[in-house]
């Protein structure tokens, strides 16, 4: 908890300053200690910082996955938002919630055509879901994953030696990748190494692919099926002063 990020306290100020300095947009996964929920619960959150260094959205993971529920609190729909980035409209989801069809639909409805999925790290996950979202949404999809290696276990955590004895050499193998709206790879999943990967995205490919399928546009039937999204930030008390 002491290492968690409280955004209202300016804990991401250095990241914001760096984004503004270099004119880059950032999606950042953090462990958020939410001030508006009493300050003692933790959320798996995804923060969007624009090219001016401004925090534009904070998405708290809707449903922590499996054993994560011992640590993370349940999020809300407040961060289900997209943002303009050059010719693209970018959105993102945390980890396993990328498999939630309605969460994806909420982003598609806002014009998302560049999707960022962040993961703890596994090619076994990213090699399938990345291309699936790309084909479904006719969007570019970047899956960004980390590595966790035996050598990364620090000396100062409890039972460090026991963890090293039982851990695999590589516990989370990465799998970062990038898929085109056609479902083809621009960058195939990469494992077991850290790297900087760069690709050029052509927005006209989105237009070409959505000619045949646009799930929130001409190929939708809102008169038959519609999604209602509650984007109000959830809190246990509202104060009128």
C-alpha cells in the first residue's frame, strides 16, 4: 500500500512532465490507492496521459481476476473512455477484462480504432486475444506485457529465497505484440527479452476494413440491441458543502 499511487497527490507528476517534454501519449498501469474510496483500498488502474502531460482518464479494472481479488478492489465504468491521438481514437483495458465483450463495445461505441491492452506478461494470452480484438473492432491493437524472471525477485521481500527455489527461470515471458485491423501481425509476440519496438500505423487501413464491418456503425442494430454504460465514479459518500 505504501508503494501505491495516489493520483491526487501528484505521484505521477514526473511521468506527466516527461510525456509533455517529449510530446508523447502514455498509457500506464499502476496500483492506485484511491483517495475517494477512503484511501485504504487498492485498484488495478490504467492511466492515460496525453501529449501535453495531462491525465485524461483513470480506468480502474472492472473485475479483478481470480486470486487478484485478494488484493484489488472492484473498479467502475468511469474510465471507459477514448481519446483523440493524431488521426486515431485510442482506448484501453486492463489484462483479462480485454475478454469482456461489453467493455470492448463501450470503447468501440466511442470510435476507438487504436486499442491498448496491458498485461502482466504471457504470450499464451496475447497471441490470441490481440488478433481477435483487431478483427472484431477493425482496429490496431497493441498488447503490452512485462517480464518476471527469477532474478527479479528482490532480497528484501519476505521468503525471497523460498520464492527463488520454487520459481521458474522466467515466470512471465512477455508476449508484447501489435496487430493490424486486418488481423495480421505488425509485430509478432516477443518473449523472454526486453526491447523497444516501433511500428508505423496507417489510419487508412482502418477505413478500408470498416467498409465491410463496423460494429458500432453501419453494421450495428441499435434498434435491436444497445449497451448502457454507467460512467459515474463510484464512491460511498457524496458531500454537499
